[in-house]
C-alpha cells in the first residue's frame, strides 16, 4: 500500500479481509503506523476465521445433515415422479445452465457480494479449487458467496435475495431456523431450498434468513430468477452468505465453473460465466467517521453523511472485492468545478477477497460550496458518490 497525505488533516486507513471465508468476526488485528516525514498511515489487516480455524472435519453442511437432506430429496423426487429423469424413461435433456443466484433488492451500489470459497476438488486433508488454487477448504462441495459490505445490515434489511438459478421443482425446503450464527455449531439447522431440474441435477441454496424462504411447497415449480429467500447465516455458518451447490442425477458434485483442476465439467454451466478473480468496486461512501465493523452478529455502523459544512471532518471509504497485486485503485475527491482536491492510491501485495479503504479530511474553511464528488477507479471500472458542502444554513450557522 502506498499513499501520501494532501495536508496535515488527512488520515488514511485500510481494512482488508485476507481470507474472507464465511465469517463475520475478525481475528486479532495487526496495526502498523508509519510516521515518516510527519505523515501517518494506519494499516489494519485481519483474517476472518473459516474452516482453517475451525474443525475442518465439519463442513458447513455436515455429513449427518447431508444424509438427512439426500434422503428427503430422494423420497420426494420419487413421490413426484422426478427420479426417472436420468433413467432413460424420459428423453435426455441438455445440461442445465445456471443464472447468478443472487440479486440486490432495491440497492444502487455497484456491487454487493464476494466469493469466499469455491468447490474443493482435492481428497481428504488437502484443498484444491477449480483453478488449482486454495480458495476453498477441505471437503467443501459448493460455492460460498458472501454479502459485502455491511453483511449484517443487509440481513436486517433483507437486501440480498436468493434466486432460483434455473427452472426447477422444489424437492426439499426448511425455514424457521435461527439465522444469526457466528460459529460452527454441529447440528445447527439451516433454512434452505433444493430444486430438481429437467436434466436430473439438483441445486441447493443454504443458510437463508428465517421467515424469508419461499412459501411454495415441495412439488411446486419455480422459474429461473424467482425469489427463494434472503441471504443470512443459519445452520453451520459463521457469517451471512449463500452456499450454492449443484449435484448431478447420480448425486455427484458439479462445480459450474470451468477450470484446469475441475474434473466435473468441460464447459461452463453458467449462462454468463464469471472469472475466477472478479475484481470490482462494490460501494463508495462519504461519512462523518470511519465505518464500524463490530463483532458478529452486531449491526455495522457506516456513519453515512452526504451534507457537510466547511470545517467538518469528512471520511471517504471505498469497498472492494478481489483486490489484486499490481492492480492499483485510485481515489479522487473533486471540487464542484471538477478540479482535484485530493487524490490517493491503493496497492496490495497479495490477493484479498474483500477489503475497504478509508481516508479522512478536515474540509477547508474556504471550501467551495456546492456538489462535490468522490470517485474511485479500479480494474477498469469507475464509480462516483456525490456529496455537498454548504456555507450557509442553520446547521452550518450553529457551528460558527
């Protein structure tokens, strides 16, 4: 990371989730200060606990839970006459392709998620994802997609909806289970939906919010893109995320992403394939203080503020997913006439699945009144958040 303050009032902070698995509570933070030349930087790096910090023999769907789930799916598919889809009794169907299983409801942010874990393709005791990397944990059979940023606020407001990735028939479901899990508790029950598809495959949608699961019952059809529930943290989970899992008619795991170390497919099973690394800006904020990320499952405090007075402290925060080495992010604050008031840059030395970067600035006493902009550019994308500075008005007059 490198940056320089524009004046003595600036302070810079960086919070990075090094291993954003399926967790919400940071481990002990390392804080480094650099006061060279009178400048001060604060670097906070934390690793969110995941399977490596828990009992790796207990994945987010335990063997016992899988046994109960698969028995229920088998019983219901048989009762519904769906278990002959791959037996030759029906014409062979082309492999189902999947839409992205999440959406942001009513939000205007450029992003809302980050992938925490891919499918593990290695044998017991080892980890190997589709790209021959380690973005998984031992025995993980699905894809974990985390809400980001402010995951608990998103749960509270039901902001991230789970969607049917392909047309199908409900063959198992559960709702009403506790959805604020912060640790791996064996036997904790999840809220979920399982869908059977025309090619005999089954998709699973796990860890949803209590009371959010579709009112449709086993045997009911659903369309692609239909709402199934809301992302939360029910079952064996340490933070809000969707566990999306696909299995073929013989109950073998299908990893829908193509990769050199994925032996389950040769062609992508996504309608619109996404890259292994998907770097992006997911949110920009202006505020009165740096965002607060309390211990799981407490609600985060963004400290949002869009209207300022001259002399106020303003905090500019950019949230990212998949921060990559040699891919700098540039942040700029522009005056109403578009001239640059502040500019700084973020560089990281290793891949970071999730992170946010904030900078504070005491607004000048002679700052031009009007609409200012906070801009961020990263990996070919640029986004802007507007804010205003006033020189008149009751709020500002009270500070005189």
